[in-house]
C-alpha cells in the first residue's frame, strides 16, 4: 500500500514539474527570442560605430529603426 502512495505522489510531482517547464519554455520562446535578437543587433551596431564603419548620424538612424 505504501508503494501506491509514493507512486501517486511521484505522479503529481511529475505533472507539476512538467507544467512548470512547459510554461517556462513558452515564455522563453515567445518574447525572449525577440529581445535577445534586438540586443544583439544593437551590440553589432555599437561595434560598427566604435570601429568607425558608420558615423553618428547613421548610428542614430539605425538605432531609431531598431527601436520601432
């Protein structure tokens, strides 16, 4: 009888952990990917400006486009 109780508890813990992992995955895949991509684009833009590949005006224009 004790095994039945332990297996029942294990089943509920497994369901709760699986549900929490699913919710985390959904939120991470949704807004997180866009945010990380935006941060990377801004970092590349800053690097190009720091290397002198683009001037201040072009940097500002592109940064404004990324924020839109």
